[in-house]
C-alpha cells in the first residue's frame, strides 16, 4: 500500500456524541423524575421502588431511538451526509476497478439451492450491466451437511457457472465440517483464498445487491485506505405474508432514518451486521481471527453473533468501520411469520448475551463496548418491561385491596388524604407514547414528503403506516413474552441449535400457532381476570398487553397468511418501493432459472495458504506501525495483532 490516507473528515464528532448523550440523559432524567414524583406522594413502597428502577432503564432505552430518529430525519430531509455533514454527493467514481480484485462471498448452510442461485445470478448480472464492473468474482462457501441438499447445490452452482461463463466467474467450495459456523466458514475461505482478493463483499444466502451499489462500495474503499469495512442498509424484500409485508414496510420507512441518525453519533465506529458489507480482506485476516469464549455454551464456546465482535476487532486494530446510508439496492429476506422470526431472535439473543462477557476486553473503542451492551439490551428490555408490568400489577392490586391509613401518626387532628397527581401522570403517559411512536411517524413523514409515489401515493402510505403501527402494537406483548422466555432459557444454560432460516413464505397451521402460544394466551387471560377483579382501573391501563397476549394464536395464524398478504398488496397496502417501482435487479430474481442438466461443476482456484491469527481477549494488541500511530497498514506483517497463548478471556 502506498501512503496512508488521512482520517475521514467527521467534524465535531466528539461534540456530537456528548450532545447526543446529554439529550438521552436529560430525557431519561425527566421521565424518572416524573415517575418518582407520581410514586412518592403517598410513600414509595419497595415494589414501587423496583418499578421506578425498571421504568428508568426502559424509558432511557426508548429515548435513544427517539433522538436517533430525530437526527436522522433532519439529516435526510436536508440531504446531509451523517458523517461529514456536507451535502450528499453522487456515488463515488471507481478508479480502475480492475486494479483491485473483489470477491462476492456467500456462506450458505442447508439452503434452497435454486433460491440461492437465482439471487446470486441476479446480483452478478446486475454487475455485468455496469460498464466499470471489472475485477469481480463470486465464491459460494457451502457448509451444507445434508448430502441430498449438497448434491442439488452442486448442480445448481454448476448450472450457474455455465450460464454466466465466460463473462463472470463463480467458484464453489463445500466444507465437510462446519466448525465455527458462518465465522468459521469465512475464516476458512480467508486462510485458503483470501490472498487472491483485495476486498470481499459478504452476502447472506438471501442477499441481493445491485451492480452500481457494489461498484460504489469498491470505489469508496479505493478512495480511503483507512477503511476496513463499509456496511450498507439491507432492506427486506420478496415476502407475501402479512407479517413479512409488515416487516418490509417498517424497514423501508424506518431503517434508513435510524441508520442515518446512528451514523451521525457513531461516526467511523459503526457496527457490522454480518452481510451486505464490503471488507478489506487483509485487514479482516489480520484483525478478526475469533477465539472461543471459555466455558460451556450458551454463554461460552463459539461466538455466535460474530459480526459485532469483528467490527470491534477491526476498530481496535486501527481500521475505520463505516456505514453507507445512501447506496440503494441492498436487499435481504426476513422470516415470513412470527414463529420463524422469534426462532431467529432466539439465536441472536444467545449471541448478544455472550457480548456482555466482552465489555472489558482491553483496547476496544468505547463505541464498540456500547454496541455490545446495547445489542444485549435490545432483548433484555423485553424482560425488564415484563418485570415492570408484573411488579406494577402486584402493587396495583395491593393498593386497590388495601385500606388507606388516614391517621398514620396516631395523635393528629387532620387525616392523611390519598393524593393523586394527574398533572404528572397524563404528561408522562403522553411523553412515553410520543417517544415510542414519533420515530415511526418521522419515517412516514419523510417518505410522505420525498417519495410518496414509491409507496402507492400519500393516502395509501398513510393507511399502510397506520396498519403497520397497529400490527406492531398487537404483536409487541407476544414478542415480549418470547424474548423474556428466551433470555431465561439462555441464563439457565440451554443452548440453541443453529439451523437454516426458513425464507419462503408459509402459512402457520392453527395447531402450530396454538402449540407455541397457548401459555401466552392463558397468561393474558389470567392477567386480565386478576386485574379486572382486583384492580379494575389498572385493568384498562393494561389492556394493550392482555389483549395482545390473548390474541397470540390468531395473530400468528392471520399474519402468516399468504392469501391475506397478497390481498393487501392488490389493495395497495403495506407496499414498498421494490413492489411499486421494481428495478431489473428485483424483477430478475423472481424469474426461475432454466434447467441446465449436464453442467459440470468447476473446481475453485488454487489455494494460497495464509495466516489468520486468533486474537486475544485478555491483552491489548501489540501493534508496530511504520507510519503515524493509528494508521492501518494493510498487507504488512508489522500490522498484525499479537496472538500468543492468551486467546481467551481471563
């Protein structure tokens, strides 16, 4: 590498972080003070003290999303880049892409081979349509353990190789042993073929990316050799169920907004989401060899949510980690029903809970410690919310059934009348609702102003947003119950199996819906009966929770429906830009690949064995730079982290 680039210009980044932190802390302090004043007028009981503590944590959590959404809204409305704060510029222009070799790596595990081949082919053909798309190849990295699927996989990739030859090269490698899962799959690729490529763009089995997006990412890496990774915003597509369409609309409206706000205060230390991102190969190999955590699963063993950790290790070794919030045509797929969605969350919960053990790793950037903490808090808040509701219910029933002591001091002339504080209760409730709903309304408002036609027009966009909010409110109690159960199972030592994600839409049978939700239904019914009988006023305040729990089975069943989802699409509801204004990239992936029987699978290129040292979680890396401190030096042995015997946490 030639002379190192200057650090990315991010003016007043430290001040931005302090201002954001102060806004969050001030908002949380106000909410906590209001709740304290409400509780203390009649004396705070131990139960109420617990409620207050849980409320402060959950209230603080939602203020983070609130202020992030406001910042993102302002920046996107004014067309400002969240990192540099300058006007958004056109996509970076490539400087002789052929000078750098880029590989699209797609790790797969027991996936539908035809669906994988169709998605990858659409991405590759989009690249071929770009005039400057030189130096690209694709590599399918199979960890498939099912022999039947493996044979189908080889036939599908062989046919894809034949269809794209000689214009685009697709390689295929299958591991017999899937040690380390996806992280191990990528590490194995890097150790054998990493030296062939300057950059690798990591795709999931359901990822689809446009040629212009891929070229722009390579150009950005060429322009700044301090960047180790650039993450894009994957938007869900290709779902026909009600739940899938709800998820697609929520992501299309809110993900760019929130990602822009996050980039504003996270700067060049953003997170890695595991796919739809470009990585500097040598930097990854030097920085991201993952050891196992000491102890047994679920909190020990292989690191499941490896992407957070890889971003942290890249940053620890001096590489910038960016989030490009402006490139289009970066897509993924999501589970089509609540049960499959919850099953995926169960895996993520275990992985994110492991991150709590990494908070004290030496040398990490404070922002990466923040990612670890708040990745876990994203799920822990569900348990905290559930605990707060349970404790509040017990306290409400106790107060409703107990008699007020009007003469607590013994000898006193006037009684102690019960005190109510409606002047604080109503504003606090309104403030909480605003904090929860405003990020959704800002996403709607931005699209309402800038691109309503992409959602079928302003009226249909409004109806779709209201429907999306209604579904979110209804399923929130069930997801709270699922997440709470999953967290408790992890803490009790139950580990999770990591199977292939169900990507195609399926309607959940009634028996499955009932089997997975009957406990939540009984909980909701019992909760409603107890509060109605013993604390009638609290019964109505709690109605959004017990209604959602009692309707769990119907919600799972109805939102999984493909028929109702397609009916909503015909009505123009829950529609997203890829449906209303589809690009050739998305249209092509819907086409079935022709049968190419007889195609022969070509072997991968000759390996160039290389080292990917395991990193230390117990000691700071010893880095010897030939340039100024903190400047990454890709490809130089002096830039490698020491990986001696201390591979594990103390």
